[in-house]
């Protein structure tokens, strides 16, 4: 559902009687709760973490993000309010208010799961934009994993 669809739904809610709105809210809450119990991503499909040690954001990760991610996740109008132009912003996450990086746990970090295409509808870059923005290579994802597993410093 995109913003326009959500706006149209919200606009029509005022025409629905209160008793039906309560039922709709209950069903929506149930669906959100069930989504929380959806199958976890298959982390066996993740590329392995790189063997490189002593990784830092500035030295190893920022150059990778500058080549591949800043056009959409830079300081000016970042998509989903998610920025990768600083270590702190990359870890913090965006509009979901969920941390994008969990230091020490790359296999649980949404950033890794998204760039590895393990979360449907959250693939990064989006599948329909890959002619403009090629996806990260497995080796690059491995570097991000190693950085996160080493504490995301």
C-alpha cells in the first residue's frame, strides 16, 4: 500500500459508522500482530561475513554506501527517512523507528536482510529500480556483515 492508497482509505473512514470502525480497527490490529509472527528470513541464504578484521564505517563501509546507496539514502530527501551518510544514521534506521544495524548481529540487522533480498517488499535497491541502481554483490554484503559483526565501529 502506498501513501495515496492509505490517504484514500483514511479519507473514507469518516463515512463508516463508529461500530464498524471499531471492528475494522480490531481486525487491523490482529493482522499487524499476525505479521509480527510471520516467518523469519532464511538467514542461511546470507552471504558469509568477510574475513577482513578491524573494519570501520569511515574506512570500509562509507565508500561502499557512497557508490551504491547515497542517491536514495543521502542527506537530501532520504527515502524512508533512512540515511547512510554517517555511521550513526546508518545504525539508527529510518521512518520505521527500528534500528537498521544491530551491532554484533549482522544476521538480525534489517540493513543486511534488505540488501540481501531476504525480506519481501523490502529488497534494496527495490527490484523495479535495479536497472538504475544495481544491487550489492555478495562480497559487498559480506563486508557489511563483517563490519556489523565486529561492532559496527
